[in-house]
């Protein structure tokens, strides 16, 4: 990455809150965590941290949380967060995943969260995601 271009390379933070409705629809409707950067630039993810506030009305089913470029079929940019971070017992839980350490072909696209493998059902909790990232010119 060329980190010397003006405005490039500094660590940035984005926070996105998910309502219960967002969590229930996440499989069909991915949520943008970081919007697409300007043309010719990419999002390089350092870390994503999730805070999950689970209520007595627990979520059921649901697949792992995935972080990808573009949409539910874009390249993964981190490891998955287990579905149990959403479906667990009442209380607050945290999970953190780092950017991939293997080869990744970055694209000039938004960063999204989805649980494309299976939707969650029922449940009334919320979540907040903090993304640490850099916008760089490859």
C-alpha cells in the first residue's frame, strides 16, 4: 500500500448500531459498516469489535457474522464472529476479529456485515460494531 499520499493511511474508526430489526433482517439485508471510499482507494480493515446486548428474548438460529467487501458475496475481510455472540444468554458480550492475515485482493467497495448462511429468528437484542480501518491507495 502507498501510505504516503495526502489523506491516506491514518487509522480511522466507524461505529454502526444495529437494532433488533436489523439483526433479524441481516441475512437478506447486509448493513454497511464503512461506505465505499473514493475511486482508486480501498478499505484496509485492522479490526472489528462487536458489542452485543442480549435480552431475555433470545435470538435463535442464525449463521456466523461475516464481514465482506461489497455485499454478501464479496471477499471476506476478517474471520467470522460466531452466531452465539447473538444467540447467547441474556447479558452483554463482546467479540473481536482482526483483518485477514492471508492474501486478500482488496476492491474499491463498501465494507458490510451479513449472516448470509441463515437468518436469526425471534430475539430483541441490539449490537454495535466498531471498525478500525485505513483508507489507502494501493
